[in-house]
C-alpha cells in the first residue's frame, strides 16, 4: 500500500501490541515481554521464522544483563537488538516505537537521540536506514534529518547533503516550515563543519533564521544564530560572532536546551581566548566540560577539551595543552567524527610546531591533510598545507615547503579567503628567505601584511612577528 505521498509501504505482519506510548516504558522490559508472551499463545498464526525472531526478542529482554563496567552502547544493546529483529519481520511500526520512545535510563531521551549524544553515529545510521520510507512521512522527516546529521559528523558531506536536500525538497513540497528550517540549518552545518564553504553556510543559516522567526520556532532560531556566530568567528569578526552567540544563548536558556547552552558557553570561551581574555575563556569552557560529562554529551566533552587545550597553549602552558588535546583526540576518534579528528590532529601539529618539533608536527599535519582531502574541505586543506610549508621550511626542505605554499595560495584565491592567502604568501616568503632569496622573501611577506595587517588578527600578528624576526637576523 502507499501513503498520500506515494511512498510504498509493505503490509504489516501480525505483531505484538506493545504499549510503548508512555514515558520510559523501555526501561521496563517485562512489559514488552508480557506482550510477546501473549502473542505467542496464538502460535498457529505465526510462521516458524516469525516465532524465531519473537523468541530472540524475548531472550534479549530477559536474559541480557549489563555488566557494571558496560559501555554506553552496551547499556542499550538489548533494545537495539530488539529493534533489528522487529525490522527483520517487517514490524516497522513497533520498531519505530522502540527507536523513538524515551528511555528513563538515559535522561529521558529517545533511543535514537541518545545514540547521537554518545556519538554512535554509525549505529544511528544503521537504524535510520532500515526504517526509512517504511513508516509514515512525519517519521521520515526525522529520519532524513538524522541521517544528514550523522553523515556530516562521520565526514561524508556528499551523502549528508543528499539527505538534507531530499528533506528540503519534501518540506517545500509539503509547505512544512519547521522542516524547511531544519533542512537549511543542516545544510549550513555541512558546508561550515565539513567543507569550509562559509559563504554558502551563511546563506543557509540565514534562511533557517528567517523561517524560524516567521513561525516562532525558538529552537531553530537559536541554532541559526549559533551557526552564524561560529562562522563569523572564522572571519575574525569576533564581536559580531559574540553578538550572535549571546542571542542564541538567551534563547537556549529560555527554552531550557542544556545541550545548546553548554555548546555556546564553550564557544564563547574559545572566542574570548582569541580576543586575549584567556581567564574569562577558561571559566566558561570548564563549565562546558563539567556539564557535558554530567549529561554524557561526548561531542561537547571533546569540544571543551579541545578549547581548553587552545587556551592553555595561548598561555604558553604547552604540556597541559597537550594533555587536554590527547584526551580530546581519544574521544573524537572513538566517535568516528572525521571532521573533528582532522581539527584535533591539526591542533596537535600546531603544538609541536610551536615547540620546535617540526618532524612530529608534520606527522600530525599530514594525517589531518589526508582527512580534509578525502572530505573535500579545501579551505582547511589550504591552511594545513600552509602550516606544512612552514614546518618543511624550518627543516630546510625548501621544495616541499614551496609546493605546499603554492597549493595553499591557489585554494585561497579560489575561495577568496584573505587570511589564508596572506598566511600562505608569508610561508612562501619564508621558504624563499631560508633559501637566501631575501628580497623575494621579504616582498612576499610585505604583500602578506597588506592582505592581513598585524592588528586585524592573530594570523596578521604572526606574519608581522616572523617578518621582524627575519629582518633582525640580517641586521645582527
């Protein structure tokens, strides 16, 4: 049969009438078990294949016990297995109830959202793809949005965009403003987080913001403001970034969205650090770390550890910075968040570069570069190549240094990224300087300073400091 949108659904087989509508029912497996036992009394209506799956479901609900040291995933293993068995017998409506019913054992979040909070994106995908187009269209909206989100953080932007675009097309066809806003916000996230295409991301977030305000959807409004604040930080427009973030924070607190609140607090802490206010930044980031651990939000825990690492690095405390960064790397790799892993590896490269261990810095930069290249994030690839150029130049490997700088310049000009263009020109100038081509090196450094003045950003200040250091070495 088909629903009103023409999506084909398979006829439901006879399934137990599980009562999963009330909050927290999944924390009481005996209720599901009772329903199964009642159904199995009508054994003559079931095929042997169906009976085998129902028995497996009952075993998972009654025989499986979590050990005290069980991982987060093992805590919900029995429910995931029940879900997959129900899908095997095409009991789609009951399966979706398992996935969407709140779990009192997990802070009253639905099972599928709890997987997201813990960072089990592949598990989410496995569940979503099994029931996509097997349930009603309202669930399909949520599934498409969830698939776009999960693939984004697994570093698969093309697949993520495909799902968000599908959601967007359906939402406009249905005149569903809420889903339109979510789809635009999702696309903004992919273009920002995975691809570094900030102008496209701004366009999508602005569409999300406009729709959210039109329909008074405060959560979508806050998400759009949060996204815009993140992007303007990339443009080094810190005051504008803070303004957007503070607007988002007020809404997050009003609607009691703790996850969004701690995310914004951590980001504000990172921005204050870049503005030269590390003490103020550390206080906010530590709040983010403490709360994220309490609620089990692993992505925010990673974000807090990464932000703390950056802050302590700016204070010159590189050992503490490395400690936090290694903890962050362990979490993000366990989550299989490829974009976050690339960011963390890049930061590790930066720490070793600052301390003068250029060989080790190159190892981390190369790993980061491989991820960015596979994801198609050219802007981040450009910054990484510029950093590699600096390290190769310091080791006297001029050919590799020049090659990476020129590739970074090409990317910067393609995307009209002035900070990257300035930094890449400066690293190219440094490469020529180290080859004793002082006039050529100095002219490139001066050109870089015109593009990125020292008062405009940390990048400009770094270029200026390195240029003056080189000039002093000649005078000496």
